[in-house]
């Protein structure tokens, strides 16, 4: 009997163990892996979830780029090249059977009798706003048969309360369209409607101007427009922001000097912010400016000028960014105070980057009359072509992907414990800092004001806060020059004096130049801070740019005053000094500058939030272009000096000219953005225009005539690249082309394509090439043609652990991606550039919160898409042969 009990006890114990094991296994199985390709690519903060709601492109409804919510909580969206749609959204947590309800918004065309389904009544919008019981639509379009309405701001109203928009009014016609055309529209805390437009949108006549309309190029660097032809006819003030009333009757310019911002947003203090774009073709050039978050104050100028004319953000006549992000393509910007998110994210700007699929959370802290900012990645994924987004009435973040006719989707990101978020604590009114309040008080005078205004505000020209000084100068510039000119000439405080003289050269006439220079000569330069020296030099530069070359007497005095300071060993100061000395014909500037072209070093500080090398693996199309540049990045200071001297006509000797022109030959060897070669060649040709005819051929040869193509914007082709026409190759179609053609392939052409496609940068073939990817010599003996095509066309499908990248999640919210090359006691050592794997970066272990394997291959998808069918066959034959011309794939009797 006891034995039976013991057996029963043993069986019970075994069952209990099995049950525990089964429960443990079941618990593991209950952790459901996201297999939906629409959402599995997302990286979210802890506690957040994402829903895929709808795919307009799957339903032939275009690629959606703009959204707003109406007064009934419904979303309204626009196809970039088509109609508007209204969506009733499923609630958070709804069963998967509950789908979004989509309605195309019908609106009468110009010809109601025309019932063609291809006609669009209203659409082509890149900005939508529901306000004043109306839908405001920013049309970005050149009129055609499909849609007759041109770019502009339109107001749509429901006049009979039947839930149909039946009245359309054009509030403002705009000249500009496309990706740099008119963009977003938002409602401000002052109940005004704010509009933002890119730099290809002409600024229409305004009723009022917070930023005085006296803008000029204001740069003495020899002007070179983009060699690829981008924005060559676009002049200052660049992209702009204006505001109006509900009926669009009064328009006022608020700010300008941007490249191509898509969106703007107000924070809870009622302060406006913008996310401006970079010019990626300028990467590596001294005038390159990254994407950046800017604080848009009244009358602000941010210094965009076409080509190489962009202003340095440290110039006193423009304002700096709150945060430099880095390379990218900004689209949406919103302030998340109404989101049901943890407080850190509510007190945050959410900035969308289209190129690299990242939503940044930018947290702002008051600093003087402006803000400081820190950022982290909030949402990311690849591919994730982010377009527009809004916080919905339910407190979730809704956003779109698409643009450029790409696959388009609607998503929702929400905090899982959103019901625990009570109220909107961050949006409660807070007292403004004293400096912000003072700046706002001064900004009330950004218009012609009562007599005595300049005197009233004069002291603030010397305020320690840059934003307050800027606001005061703009206020003074709005007043008649004769009411404050004498104040400027009587001023003795150096800080106020430079601001006053800057105002005077921007608003006075040429007759004042000598008096201005005489007054500036009273400033003792010794002992000034670097910034004050820069401010002084900037006044000289703007005075010469606007008022012309000074008199001979003034040039002699200025040459003596500034020539002794040059070079200063401070890069930005040397740029300003050099430009001025060249402009006034100083005899010594050439002699001093030519040696610097070979020895000047760039500033080592990198003020961007997103390091360039950390973006390489985010988007293969853009990322590997960055990798190629970072492998041999140009020396920016040397480029600036070479460009600066291109217009110098005095102080040359044969020896100096020899050294000067030889630098260009060297300069063509660096890797910059798409326009790099063209910029270098245009500067070279400006300089060649100043040499004697009998020396032209010689200097042309030693400076690199043979290195550039006839157009001067590319290096001369040594290897014939793909000629195309290319196509979006898929595995089945590519395999069919290869299998159905048995012609002998061209070994030489296959080798050329292997080099042109940069395969050798990452892969070894017959002992030569890179080591970032696997050796390809034995590829044909190990893999079928289909296997090879899968690796080329869908490289992220299977990634060998030998070549995988890691994602290092840092405690400050940032991420670094790269191959782990090694580690020591304190740091991980990673390589982020497949074209320069020897360039490594150390990440302190104490800063790392988590390490995950990246699901993105460093092998770019789309590598084959530039190839024609014949070129595809040639490169595949070359890969199959392992670079062996005698391989069987090149034999006539191959079957």
C-alpha cells in the first residue's frame, strides 16, 4: 500500500513539474511576435504600441502627405497628386474586424457637367487645417486638365450644414509648386492662421512685414550657384512664414531665410518652431547646413542664400538653430502637449524625417530669451517615409507615410497605459521667463511706431542675450533712419555700436559708408572676444556688399587695420577677414592664404544631434552616399579659402599661382556631396579667368582640366558605369531574364559594373576588395542564381551573423548602429561606414542601456535597379565566375 502511495506521489510530482514546464512554455508562447510587415519594422519606446490602420496606396487612393482632424474627430487627408479623403477611425483597442471608414470628399469641379473620374475638385494639398468651422487647404500644384486650381490657400465651408463642403474661396494665390512649394498651415495661439512655404515659393506682396523687406545676398564670397542647377534662380529671402486672419484679408510676414521647411508648431509658451531642411548635395562643403530646429521669433532671419551664399549662424544678422539634427529630409513638426503620453514626450516637439524614417522627440528648456534643446529617437523604422502627423482627439499620434508616389500607410502610435494619463498638465499656463517676456515686449515694435521708439529700445541693442539684441535691432530698423542715425554715431558701447552700425548699413545709403567706417575704426579690436570680432567684421562685410567698394583712402586704412590680424588661427574669423581683404584688394592676403590652403584644419566639434556615420545604415539609398563621402571627406576650411581667393586679382606671383592651382588637382580627389566637384571646378574656373592667356593652358592642366567631365560637374569617367535604362528588379523577373538568355556574356563589362556599383568597396574578389561583406570569389560554386538574386534584391531577408550590425541603445535615448569590431574594458568599438571600415568609433559601456541585432543589412537594396537587362546578365555572370575570365559561364558551349 505504501509503495502505491509512493508511486502516486512520484507521478503527482512529475505531473506538477510537467505542468510548470508547460505553463512556462505557454508563457513564452503567449509573447506573440509581431509578424505584420507593416508594423514589425517599428522601434518604439517602452510602453508604446503601434497600429497599422489603412493603406491608401493598396486601395489606389494615392500617396497621402497631409492630415488634419475636423470638429467631429474625423481625419481629413490629401493625396499628394489627387483628392481629399475623410476617415472615421477605429478606436484604440478595437477588434481587428473594425476597420476605418474612408470617404472621398467630393467637391464641384469648375465644370459640374464634367463627371470624369479623373477630375479632382479639390486636393493636391500639402497643408490641411480645420479651423473656424472650415477646412483650409494649401494647394501645391500647377493647374492642368486634372485639377484647375493652382497653388494657394483655399477655404472650404459647409454653408447649409449638410456635412458637405460646398463653398470654396481662394484666400491667397501663390507662385510655386513641387517639393519646395507651399506646405503646411496651422492655427496659432493668437487665433491667426500661419502658413509656411519652401524656397521655390515666391513671397507674395504682404500687408505687413515683421522682418523688414530689405534683404540682400550680403556675402562677399565669390558667388557660385549649385552646379547641378538646383535653386539657381531662387533669391532671398528663401522659405518664409506668414500669418493671416480667418478670412485671409490681412497677410503679415513673420520670418524668412529658410531652405525648405515643411511644417511649424507652437509650444505651450506660444512660441513658434520650425524644422528646416539641409541641401544634401552640399555635404562636405564649408557652407553646408544640416537639418535643424529653429525658434521662429518675430522678424527672424535664418540666412539661407542660394548656392554657396548661405550665412554662418554665428553672424549677428541672423539667428542660430535651437538644435542641429543632421542629414535628412524634414516633413512634419508638431508639439505633443495634447498626447496621452508620459510627460517627457508631451513636453516635446515631434520632428519627422522622411529619408531615414525617424520621429525625433525634441525637449525644450527655456534659456534666456530662447530655448536649449535635447533630442532622442521616439519612433523609427526602415523603410518609413514619414509625411504628416497629428495628435488625435484620443491622445494618440497618427501619422502617414508616402510622398513621391511611394507606398502609403496610416499608422497610430499610442501609450498602452493612456487611460492613466489624466489631463494635460504640461499645457497649463506657465509664467514666461523674464527674458522671453522682454523679447516679446520689444517685438511689439516690429512695425513703424510712435516717435521716440528707437530711443526707448536703444539700450537693448547691448543686452547680453542675443535674441533680445536681435529683436531690438529689428525694432529700430522699422523706424525712420533719420530718427536714430545720430544715436548710432554717438554710441560708445561696443556691443550696442556694432548692432547700431549693422542696422545702419542695412537701411542707410552709400553716402554713409565713410562715416560708418570711421566710427567702426574707433573700436579697439585688441581684447575683444571672438564673437565681438566676428560681429565687427560682419558689419564691414555687409557694408561693402551693400554700399560697394570703399574709397581708396578707406581701403588703405582698412587693409592696415585688418591685414595685421590675418591669419588669426580661428577658422570663422579667417573667413571673414580673408573675404574683406580680397574685396578691398589687399596686397598681402594671397601670400598669406595660399599656404593655409594646404595646412588649415577643420574645427573638430560636431554640434549635430545625429552623427552622419550613425545614419549610414538607416537608409541604404541615402546612407551609402554618406558613407562614400565620409570615407574621404573634403577639408572645408581649405575649400573656403580656395574659393575666396578665386576672385583675388592683386598680390599674385608665378610661384603663388603655381601652388594655388595645384591645390585644385588635389581637391578633386576628395568625396563630397553631389555638387562637390562642380563647386570646386567653378571656383577653379573663376580663378582661371584672372590669369593671362599665355598661361591659361598651363594653369588649366595643373589644376585638373583632365580630371573633370566637359560639364564640369563630375569627374571624368574612368570606368563606364551603368547605362540603363534601369528598372525595379524583382527576383522572379530578374531570374527569368537570366535563364532565358544563353548568350556569351561580356567579362570586361561585368568587371566594370562590379567596380561602378561599388561592390569591391565591401567584398573581396580574388584577394582584392573590402572585408565588410563576404568574399565573392567562390560565390558561383556555392549559390544558385536565384540565391544570389535574393541576396542582392532582398539583402535584409537573411543576414549572416558574421556581417550583422548591432544597435546600441544609449541611456540618453539615442541609438548608434554599426558593426562591432571589438571592445575593451570601458568601450565598444564599432565601424559604421562600409566604405571605410577602418574608421571606428568608441561607445562608452556605461552609456549603453541595451544592445540589439539590427534587422537591416548594410548591403543596400536596389543596387541592381540602375541596370538594364543586358547589364544585369553581365554582372551576374561576373559574380558567378568569381572574377575568372576562363570560367565556364564565358564558354561558347555552355548549355
